[in-house]
């Protein structure tokens, strides 16, 4: 295996994979270096829900749209099933209906539409629709199984695009474009570091300039007692008050105020609802959000209960059981959606700082490669 490349990518999560993909599409010879034996972080612990509707307006929403298109382009070639498409958001409160109505009138809502409760029930038969005010449908979203998609992407890049992967290889220093690893030195013309939520190993002084925290979230896998088809992902009123594309609308203030009164405990725990289906019929459900300077290692049963309470308000699935529980972590910032720094002319440090790597990472990879090789001037936000 060679030790000299056009580009070395540190980190084999979805952001690193996105950078590698963008580079090979420009004819670069790429190595991806990962300290673990496989991807084990946020990129495989998430919903596998490529989310467009509700992303922050502007550059981030545009990244989500482009990333969605790339997923659609490469999924079949990489052997990744698209389990379902689209998003259904039943608005149970009148204030939520106001937000939904306002959203479809924005540029981001151009291809979204309001659907009838009957249409929503056809897409997701287990929805509780009594008392629902209105339903938003977005055609954009895609669902993949993250724990399977990441290994398949790596294998596809390796077999079809000659990307070398150095697994179980820790990078402990970058000297110019010399990458010093636990298995020797790798020479590259350029380096992109994608550290996830590791703030201390590479370029800690650069990362420390930014007010970042680590978000710890809790998620569950739920098994319906009887088969129940999901023809789309589902989010709820709680998501309208959390996702910036909705929550930043002036019309969202009344909903946030009502939820602060009615769901104070859930709001304090950062709980909202996303539910997506896996190929075996089980559902990935979440999530909560707690922020601090380190991962919270112990899951809270109370947080899981809050998530499931919202789940049971939205779905009629008697006898459903929880079959898995886990935590995930990601780098978070109140000031930006992504962090791209230049520690040196031919080195980039790249982080997604809001838990949207699966939804925006491919487009971010393209932008980083353009910035690295074409010196393209851009606003990241």
C-alpha cells in the first residue's frame, strides 16, 4: 500500500467519507485514516434520516438539498437501500398548524404541501389523526440504515474508486502535509481533518477558539407488536419548535411558548420526535439533547420515557416494545452549522456542529474540496 497521496482524510465518519468522495470525483488519489477498526461514532448512531425540511435557511438548507441528491445518485451503486422517502408532520396544536402553513409559503417549502389526514393515514397507517389540525408532507427526505450504509460507502469507495482506508490507525501529529500515524508516516499534498467531537487530539488550539460543546442524545429502537408500514418518516409538533427552518419563523413563537408550558420537562431535555423505519419493520425513535463539555455516559430512563410518551401520542401501536437503547454524541455550536478552519495552506479542519452530518456531509465535502483546490471564496453559513 502506498504512503504518498494527493489527499489524506483523517476520520472515516460521514464527513470524512463525503470529503473523500468529492476528492475522487475530481480525480484525486485519496487515503482515509481512521483510529477505530470501523466507524463507531455519530455517523452510525443516528437516524439515517437525510433531512432537508426544517434545516436552517440559507447555505445549510442548500447543503442538505445537494447531499440528498448525492445520496440518491450513489445509493444503488454502493448497494445501499433507500428504505423510505419523504416526511409526514401531523400538526396537533393550532399553533403548530400556523407554523406549517407559514413554512410551505417560504422558498424552502416550495415543493412541500399540506395533505389530508386520509393521505397521511395511507402513508403511515399507525398515525393517531384524531384532533390533528393539518399535515405537512415533504417529498425530499431519504432513509438509509446508517450502521450498514457507512461500511458500504467505505467498501464502495475502496473497490470502485481506489480509495485506501487505514483502519485502526491513530493520527497523532500533522507536520505540514506529513501525517504521523501509529503505523508510520503518510505523505500527502493536502490533508483534511474530520475529528467529529474530538476537540483535543488534532489542532486543539484551533478548535478552542470556538465555543463548542458536546451534545449527548438518547435514541431507541422500537418494535411494533404487529407489522406496521411506514411510507415516510414522521416528526411532530416538538420538532417544529426545534428545527431551525421551522423554529426561526416568527410564526413559531406561539408554539414554542405553548410547548414551554405544556411540555416543560421535554423541552428542558431537548426532546423532540423523529420516527423512521428499518427494513425489518422496527422503528428508530428519538431523541433527547443534553449539552456539556464531555459526553454524558449514563442514559436517563426519564429521557427515554419522555421520548416514548411523545411517540405514543403520535402513534397508535399498542404492545410496542423497546429492543435497543443507545447514546450518541456530536459537536455542537450555537453560532454556526459547520466549522471549517485552515490550520495551514493545504490543511483543512472540518466539523459539522449541529448533528446534521448525514444530511449535509456530502455537499460540505464538495465545498471543502473546492475551497482546498480551487480557493473558492464562500460563506459557510
